[in-house]
């Protein structure tokens, strides 16, 4: 709103007064004019680009409701509404109508310095500074053609040390220090092209730097000395993850690190080692997620940790964690930032708005875009509390700021009404002939239904129009629901197949800020039962059933009496007959017992002999070793012939030396075998894997199982053992384990590639966009043609670089997918090299050329000319690129079994400690800054050389030169 001295338009269409006694004047095409009690004017005008303002300039009606909300009727924009309470949060954004000059909406870092100036780090827009008392940002961006510019437009963190100096950590731009006197940035520590993601000045003055994918760095500001701590998750006491998101120093001087996948690491300087807190699936008191976004110490000394799975409270005494998540009321599980107001309330920025969390009461209040917040996610660590208590939170779509004590909450208690009643998903109309309603549902207090009207629904609404989308509801059907149903923002309730009876449906609601109308509203519900469920029908049916049962009972008793007399006569006659048969059976049974005893004895002996024979036939023909020991005394009863094959020893030696089989068991496995033997002799079953190693023989695996046979009283009768040769199974398990490990390594490499490639794409695109913007400025300048040509050349250069990057990435993709065609044939390698040099490296402006030397007897070689040309062009191009004044040499050497190609230059060389990383995707040596390249060429070269069955080697010394050697086999 501005402050004009008079009406903006004389065509008046509507008048209304607000709660503050301002007169609202609606005009035709002039928006709304406010006449204040002091006689001054302000106004709301229609602006096309303002999506939070009026959507039409012609105002035809204005109305104030009892909450103070102003309703505005327009000519062509429908109804507009202005809440009586202003938006809770300020929002800084780069839009077409804003004049604050913010260069980029994606805010990655926020800091207010001791002068009161607000510093913002952005994702591609450099640094924006809002000086105290001003409304327009000052922008510092990476302009490589000017000395003293910031090293990258992607600023990950901003830090003010105790000397009030401003440091910045940049994506692939290392560490820079702001020179206030000159207004320039100075690189520090030779950290380019590292990505510095977190900065901390320790109590002892040391500077600690967290990085993306390069671990932790300790930097001495005075001497420039650096100490790097690289990740090694497999070694105890080492850092377990490469990407650091947050740093914090505790009162003992330990440095706490939040990581993007390795949980929380704690560095103990006195012991020079790391310890970790990580998430464990089955431990509810462990860290809730290994993806840590922020570490925050409250005014009470409590450590809070924001993760991708909620807020964690650290208990230093038990070294455990308590997690608070979305299910506990937070706006979202992803906690990006944490700040504390002067009352001890924590303010949490998330992926879906802002949450205030009271650690004492555990009460939570959530805010979203309806309260004035940006609609996108907030960013990790992009938060700061100013000296006067103002809180700042940065996100993907700008910067929000506010004073917690100045937030206005809606205290209006909204009335609640039932707005619709439905049967079988159809609204009931009171005017229908068979309607169960005689008046509108909002005025109805009793509804009577028949039993077959089994699907019924209620709709309800709270009459609060201030951010009405956040109104909350709860309902309950007394007589059916035990507790209130928390419906959130849902405004309907449905019930099916209710039993006949009397019920009361109640509903209550809150406004957008959680103020509840606990009384709510209600309606009585009566469901009439069917005729067969009425009391008189049930009584009549019971009497008829009892009469029928009595009649049947009397008939049954009479029949039983007649059957009883007949049975008594039959029993008397049968008893005499049975006594006679019993005597005969006793005599026959005696003779049968004698005969049975003889037969059973003969059968048992025959079965025992057959069983022993079958056992020996089975035991002596199986591959497993099988043995039996008696219990008392403990001695070997039987062992099958497989023993000699497995242990490669004779039975006679085993009888003379019962434990001679231990000689071939590996020394490190013998303690476990002795333990199994002791348990076996003590009557305990067991199992064990162990290894055999005979002199000059292969390593073999055995799997032994022991069993104990007991009688009915539990006494041990026999000890039995079985041994299997499982060498083949173990070898397969080893191969599978190695395959899984390789797959994990490949997945990790793919993730690293996607992360790095995305920023490699963004850098040339950002440069092109900057050049396009400058060309637009020069179009209207008469003398701007030379400058335009200069920036067009920059665009062409970046497009060429971008094209080479895409070509290399597509080539690597074809290699990974196995789509590179290898078609060798007999080639004249000398002619191939001469044509290649003539085509690509002759006629250079610097007069340099390739010196080719031939050693040995030349002869045709089987190779793929296309792939080998790519290899030589890449190596020779690098030789020219990294040597300034001298010409590279291509040495071709023929031996009896191989072809050796050497590309030699006397250029800048490669640092010794970086040569092991030379063939990793996107890797570039630290001394190549300012020289174009993708970091993918050598990866492709090595793949093509290995495709020929050869290998690639490198020898290099800094400032002396580099030699790449390609060795190919000759059939």
C-alpha cells in the first residue's frame, strides 16, 4: 500500500468500515481506498503479478464479518477476502514486482553479522547482503574475469569468526574470506575445487571445515597448515562418511559432525579418533536416521539433532536418543533447521512448513504457506537468530523472517454446524415426500430411520474463514464410538450397518490456530428395529418354541419306556450266552499267548540282523563320515570307510592315536573343534564349520553335526556324529559375497556420478545465462558490438565444453551397458598415427607439433582403429593442453609380443598424491584449475585400452612432465 493524498478514482461503488474505524471505499477500476481517522489515504491496487493482492480493480461491494475479516465483491474477479490478522511471516523473494534486488530465491545459508547486516548464500546467485537499515540487497557474484570476486555462485555456508571476519564455503570453490576494506573476496587455504559445506572456529582458534565427499579438514588460519581426515568406514576410530552437513563443539572441545549418511561422528582431538552414533533398526533409542541435517545446542546446553526421520534429543548421561516425528504432530519428518526463541521454544524448518516445539510441554504448533511462509521446502542449515531475536529461515523459494513474540494468533471460537445428511451417499432433501427431515439439517435435533437405511453420512463445517483450510474437526457417535475421532481437516463422517437403537452424533471444531469450540453441535439418531427384533414378537416366538419342545419331550419319554422293557429281556438272554463263550475264550487265549511269544522272538532276531546289515550297507557307501560312541564307557564303536577318504588316514592310526585327525585341522580352527569335542563327550548336541589343510593339498571345509541318543529316563545311550565335505558350498558363498560387495561398490559409484554430473551441467549453463544477460544489456549500447562478440565467444566456448561433457558421459554410459562395439582387424599403426597427427594436430597457431619416434620392426597389428584413434587423440590433446612451450612426443615401440605406445610431455605434471585418483570419473588434478576439461577422458581411454586386452600406465612428476604408456598384446 502507498500513501496518496487523495482518492485514486472518483467513481465510488461501495463503502464499509473496518474494526479500526478506517473507511473502505470501493471504486471502479481504482481498487480500494482506505480513509484513515487522521484524514490520510492508503490503498489496495490491482497488480497483475501480485498473486496475494486484489484480482480485479473494480470493487462493487464490501462487507465486514464479526471476526473483522473484510469481504470484497469485484466486477470480474469474484469474491476477495482480507483477514483481519496480517500474515504471520515476512517473505523475501525475487519476483517481477519486488524491488529488493535479491539475485536468487534458493537460499542455502543465512547469517547476520555483528554490524546488523544480513548475509545470504544462494544456489547460483552468489552472496546477497542486506545492509542494516536498507531495503535493497547488494550482490557479490563470481565474475572470473575480475580479481577479488567470490570463487563460486553456489554458496553453501557463511560464517563470522570471533574477529568479526566473514568466511564463505562454496560449491567447488573452496574457502574465501571477505575483505571489508576492499569489498572483495580472497581465497584461503588452496581448497579449490573442494566444496566447503560447514565452517566452525573452535575455542582454541582452529578452523574446522566440513566438505562434500572429502571428509573433515582442520585449518590453521595463521600458518595455513591443513590436516585432512578422510573417511574409512571399515576402520575403527576413523571418520565413517565423506559428506559433512553440520559442525558443533561441545564443552570438552570435542568436534561433533553431522553427516549425510553416516549418522553423527564425534572427533576427540586428545585421542585423535572418531566415535559414531548411528541408526539401528531394532534399537528405538538409537539415532532415528543416519542422514543428519543440523546439530543445535539450546540455551540449557541440550543437544538437538535434525534428521531426515525426525527431531532427536540427545541424553548425554545414557548416550541415547528420543525422537519426535510427524506422527507426534510435527509438520514433517525432515528437519532442516533448528532455532530457539527467548522462551526456550524450538522453531523447526521442515520440507512442509515450520513447527514450534516446546521441549517442556511437548506442545506443537505448525505453520504453512497460508500463514505467509514460502510454499517450497526449507534448506538444510539455512537458519539464523539475530541479535534482537528475529528468526530467519531460508528455502527453495526465498527467505522467511519473524519475531516469535509478534506472531498474531486467531482467538475466534468458530460456531459449528451440520451442513448435510446423506443416506446411501445421496443428500436428504426435506421437501421429498418420504424425507426423514422436516426442516434443514442445521436446525434438526432428532432423526428417525428404519433398520434398512444402513449407510448414513454427516457433513459439517466450522464458520471460521481465516485460513479455513486449516480448520480441524473431531466427531463421535455416542452409543457406537468409544472416543472422539480426530478427523483433521476432513468434514464428513460415514457409518454403516448400525444396530437398531438410540445414538447421538456430536461434532466439534477448531479454527486455523487450534482454538476449539468444545461444545460443538449434535443430532439425536433413532434406528427402528425390524418386526422380528421387537419385544412382543420375541416373547410370542419363545412361548411357541417352549410348547413344541414340551410335546416332543413327552413323546420321547413314552418311547424310551417301551424300549427299556424290551432291552431288559434281551439283556437277560444274552448274558447267559456270553458267560458260556467267555470260558471258551479264556482257554483259547492261553494257547495263543504261548504261540505268539515264540513267533515274536524269532521275528525280532531276524529284524535285528536285517537292520544291522542295512545300516552297514548305507554307512559304508555314503560320502559323509559317520561314527558312533558308547556312553559308559565312552569309546568308539563304529566309524564308516568315508573317514579314510576325507581325512586321508588309516583306521589303524586312529586306533593308536584317537586324536590324530586334529593334525590336518587349521591351527586357528582347533580351539573351536576341541570345544565341540568336550561338549560331545558331555552329552550336548552341536554343529561346527572348520577347515582342513594337508601338506601340499587344497584347503577344504567340513561341516560336523553331533547327536545324542537317550532312553526314556533321559540317560545317554549313544553319541553319534556326521561330517560333510562342504568345500564347494563355501566356495560358492565366497563368490556370492564378492559379487554383492562389487554391486554395492557400483551402486555407490553411480550415486556419486549423478551428484557430481548435475553440478557439472549447471556450471556451463550458469555461465551461458550470465553472458546472455550481459549481451541483452549491450544491445542498446552503440559501442557494444565488441563486447557482444566477446560474450558470444564465451557462449560458444561453454557450449563446446558442454557438448564434450555430454559426449563423454554418453560414451561412459555405452561402456557400462556393454554397447561399445569392438571390431579389431589388421591395421598399419604407423599410417594410422601419421593420419591422426596430420588431421588433428598439424598447423597449430603456436607452431608446436607431435614428434613421432619408431623403435623395433614395424608390422601390422590387430586392433579397432576407431577406439585406438580416440585413445591417442585424448592423450595427445592432454599433452598439448598441460604443456605450454614444448611439443609432445609419440613413441611407437614394437616388441616380440606387444606394441607399446608412449605419449610424453614436459609440462606441469600431476601431483604424486593425486595420481591414484586419476582414472575416477570427474576427477581433475588440483593444479589444473582454469584449464578446461570434463574429468572423463582418461576413464574412457582406460576402458578402450582394456577392451583391446591391454593396460594403461602413467608416470609423472610435477613441473617435469608426464608419460602415458599404452601396452597392447600382439598375437
